[in-house]
């Protein structure tokens, strides 16, 4: 295809797939798309293992890496913040609320021991160390969410000749990113899973394209609720150079999601994907559950703590929920949740990642043929 993204990344089809699962990343890249490994929870040691595996299974095809370095976080400006030091800041009422909520559904809250020097969630220094390790592998893209990438991230991309992408949820965010030197913009509408803004994809994509066109020629990828090749064609008709996808890969056999969550995705409607601060402390779209209702709607909720403190609570809670549900606790299923976008309403089965890429290609071709027929008439 004649897309600047294809030329920039060395791919044949401008379908980018964000996933925390290395198997999905490799499968998508092998099929002609571009897999992007979500490395937020990784250390330099663990990302080395993941990327070595991808190198061995991607058949020489290109892939990228995504980190999360928030601009706005409650610990901004503090030095040497550790997971342990943050644990001491979590208020007793938040711990009690979490423990009592899980107990109501027969889930025993188990805590995970962390090293005294383990970094805080979303730690910028750790993310940069992960990137240093990643550049010992043939990655072709680095991306950041929740704000402008730090100057060091843009510089390391320049040093290695690798484009830097950034996710944006508003026109003004896009302008700031371009001014900072970002190479690719991902215009992510509110339909998207995970952290997202309030503007829909259909409005945001052309708004961002128009806003940055006068500044610099920056390819824009569309994101948010894109689950089919027809939607991909629609976004490219608006001027996008390709698409960035995430939720569609959660329903693949290779995905990191649990079998129970996949079952809940298939049963869910688009309205079941709601924005909540209950998991990370920032608005993030996820599958509605007893957990989200308790934090967002319960009269006795203490309210979510700011990022990254809420993650201190939710990590152990969701690990405990998933273990309990998998062991046969049917009540725990009501608590099971994960980040997913409004496109969940389009999921009706679990498929292989390679099959999803092929469906995207076929649907995209059908959409183009349909539009050409309309013009011919």
C-alpha cells in the first residue's frame, strides 16, 4: 500500500497492533501488520526475554515497543520513589474498602512481595532503561502514552533512527506533540480501551490531521473502537495513514487475557465498556464489573486514589480476583475485568491473531471496492 506508515515501518499493511502479549505481536507482524509490545509493566531484564523471543518468532518482520511515561502523576518531581514507599501512602480506608469488597465475593486478597528498590508503577527512569535494552534488538518504533514523551525518549529514537509515536486524545495535545518533535501521532478516540479522552474517533482524527497539517507533515494513525477492515478504510478515507488497534487482539487465542474475561467480552455490549478511575487513578476504559461499580457508584466508596497510588491497590486485587475465578469461584466472575474499548460489542468469537489480520485485509479490500463502485456509478 502507498501509505507513509508502510514506508516508515517497512510493512505491507498499515495495521498496528498494540498488545501486552509477545505471541500477538509476533503473529501480527508475520501476517503483514505491525505488532507493538506494551512494555509498561516490564523491567530491562524481562523485556530482554520478551524481545529475544519475538526476534526468534517474528521471521525477520518489523515490530515496535510501547511504554507509558505520564506527564501528570502524583509523584511528579520526586526522586527515587519505590513501590514500597508508595504502599505507605495508601490510606487505610482504601485498603479496607478493597478488602471488604473482595471478601463479599469470596475472594481472599493476597499481596505480592516486592523488592525494597522496586520502582513505582509508571516510573520514567525504569521506562528509559527498558528502552535502552530494547534498542539492542531490531525494533522499528517506540511509542508513549499519557503525554509528551520526555526529551530523552525522543533523542534516543533519533540516535537509533527509529520513529517516536505518541498517543493523543485532543487537538491541543497533538499540537504539543508535534512541537516536541514526535514523528507519528496516534489520534485515539474515547471509544478506545485503556486511558482515553472524551472525543470520539470520528471527530478526533480529522481534527488532529487538520491541526498539524500547517505545522509539519506528521503521519496520523487512527485509534479507538477500530475492530474491522471496513472501519480501517473509513479512517483512512478521513486522511489517516493507518490504524492503531488494541481491543480486537484481546479476543485472540494468543492474548494474555483469561478465558473468563474472553467469555465476558463475547457476552458484552458496547455500553459495557466504561471509563473509570478505579484501576489506575486516571480515566481508563474497561469492562464494567462489580469493581468499577463499587469505586464509581457506591455511596461508601472512598474514591480512587491518584495515579500511581490506585495501581498499588488494584494490582494485587485483580491478581487475587483472577486466581479465585479460575479456581471455580463463580461469584468472583462478577469482579473480573480488564481494559477494553467500546468495540467489544463487535466481538463474537475468539480467533487467532493471524486470522484477524487476514480479516482486516479482506474487509478493507471489500470497503474500497464498495466505494469505488459508488464513484463509478
